[in-house]
C-alpha cells in the first residue's frame, strides 16, 4: 500500500465516530479513494450496493464500476473535475460485481490537507434504480392513459371545493379544444357548458357534495373553437364531499345517430300517414264508383286484398313493389270503363304511392351518405354543379338551371355535398309557382379560409317553419317540415364544420348559402 494511501487511512480511521458512521450506513455506499482513484475504504452500504466484499475491492481502481461500453463521463475525467472544482455530481449507469447494472447517483469530493495538497476523494453512491424504474413505469402509465383517452375520447377531472382547485387530464382538455398546458379555473371550465345545460351539471355536482350521490348526466359543451359536443359526465364525491371527481366522454356520434333515427322515423311516419290517407280515400271513392257501375270485373275479394294491402303499407314500407302491383291490377281493371273521374283517382293513387317510394329511396340515400360522410377530401364544386345541371335539365325540362362561378373547392365528401345541393335544387324547382322556374348555383371564396356555395331561385320563398330547423339544428314537433329537406342539408353541412343560412331575394325567391372549409384549412 502506498504511503499516501496509508496516511489517508490513518487520518480517517483516527476518528472513531466517523468510522462507525461509515460502517453502519447501508443505504449509501460511502468509501474513500486515494489521489489516483484507487479504493481505500469500504462500508457495508458499498458492499450491499456494489456486491464486492472489502478484501475484494480495496486497492482496485474506480473504473471497475463503470460499463466498458458506456458513453458517459469517464472515471478519469470525473476525478479531474472533482480535483479542479472541489466536487463532482452525476447520475449514471454503473456495474456491480455480478455484471448487473444499477442507476447510481454519485457525489465525489476532493480531500486536501492543510497545505492544499490533494489527499484523495470521498465518494457517496446512492442506488436510484428503483426510483428510475418507478418513474419510467409512471411515464409509461401516463402514456397509456393519454393514448387510451385519445382513442376513447374520454378524460378525467377532479375539483377540490375547499381550495377551488381544478385538475383536468389532457383528454378532458382535448374534448373542449384547449392545449394540454392550458390553465383552467372552475369558472373558466363552466364557461364551456352549454347555457341550457348548466343547471343540469350544477344540480348533479351539488347533490354529490351535499348528499354524497354519484351522478351520470349527458350535456352539451361549446368548445374553444366554437364546436358543440355532447358529453357524458360521471362523478362521485370524495373526501367527505369536499372533492368531486369523475370522467367525461364524448358521445356526439351517438347523439347524432339518435337524432338521425328520430328524424327519419318521424319523417317517414309523417309522409306514409299522409300519402296512405290519400291512397285510402281515393281507393274508397274508386270502389264506390265501380260498385255504382255494377261491373263484375272486380269482385269483393279484390277489394279485401286492396284494404289489406293498405293496412300493411301503413305499418312498413317493405314489399312496396308487391303493393304497387296490386294497385296496378286495380288500375288495369278500372281502365276499361274510360271514366275520367276514375282515371283521375287512380292517377292520384299512383302519384302518392310513387311518393312513398321516393321517400324510402331518399331515406336510403341519406343513410348511405351518413355512413361515408366522415371521408373528407377536396371536392371541386364545378363538377357537382355540372352533374346537377345535367340531371335536372333532363328531369325538369321546364326549369332553367344556371351555373355561375364554380372554380372553388371545399373540404367535404363528394356524395354528401351532391345530396345536399340536390335537395336544395329539387325543392327550388318542385315548390316553385312560376311558369318557368329558374335556379342558379354559384360559389365564391370568403375570408377565413372558407367557401360559400349558394342556391338561388325565383320561387315563393322558404316558409319560416322550415327555417327554424336551421336555428335549432334539429327537428321538433314545433318545427317539423314536410320532409327531410333542410334538416338533411343542415346535417350534412355541419358534419364538415360548415354553416347554412337562408335569405330572401329582393326580386323574389330565396338564397340558401352553404359555407364550408377550403381544402387548405
């Protein structure tokens, strides 16, 4: 053993209290190095952490603890820094006797004599592997939670009403379109609640605080970007009612499906009921007329089958081809009388039956479009305009279809945009009371990265009851229209973050304007 190392040992071991302290500490490896970096002392903590017995490690160089392929600071550099600056501290990977690795927090201090000469170094090592692994697992758990929240559109929240502290997960912030690092107060979060639903969530939370009742409510939020979302909020009291915590989930898709089915059901029932009333009424009149003629061409069994068919038709639209064939049989039998009144009645029957088929077909197209409406891509409005012009010039030669500016493109679904404009153009022609209906379609670029698409007509205008649909965003018994009409247009457009508005033209007629995002937005 060198003279310097012996003097170092004598200096340290002369202090009994310090020596006992070194030996008793087991949570830390505390040992001395001589001026060249060789191990001079070894305590129980060093044996436990490093795995070496005292007689195995005394006299060996500090480098034995460092991985051979390590890319951190070398042991020689560590000692040079400690010597020049007085101390060195780092966290890095080290090697135990059995070859296993530990993450160690290391502090090295230079020891000098009264003359300032370097006598050696003290080294304190703490094994932080478990802490590191715990933190790693915590990060992985947080990452899994964040990914789960993203995939499921869910978030968590907690309110401490004693301190008025609000804690939100990133998933909750994402649901209201604010960044993860945004600071939100309780009042600030409440501002996102739809004004019609604030009393619902306020009452649920108050019940949880006062009576300890958990809650599960559905409500609307208006996000930071102005979007309306339906969310399900679940909560429960904790800490004796001082805290309320829970989860929130985006249920907008489910609410839209429910609304869609409700409207389709109401529209189909409304149209079926009206059309079947007409069919039934004219069929009864036709039966009386035929009976008055005393013809044997149609017997009682034919009438029974007709009424049975009408009863079935009032419950469902299935098998409508069969029902139409029954009606055709009646028309063929009645045509031999060449009675103008009977021909008129049969024409009305066929007209209303065709209307039922049209309603069913429109509902089918609507459902198909809804399934694919999330497929957004740049759509050239000029191509859609051209298809509409060709279709309606063939279906309604009495109408004039004018195509204006159409160089713009919008971010939407081609099929959904076509159906929305098809609905508007068809209504503008069918409900027009002019001898020559005129419908004009055009587009223009707006500020704010949006495009306006307009459908103008010279008709009588759109009734206020129909326009109410756009204000409410859904149909209700008070605003029920005659068909799916504006509701479907509104639904398609809003799915692509668009808007719909209606205005009256000074020269007569209406303008329906759709505003949709441009592709670069």
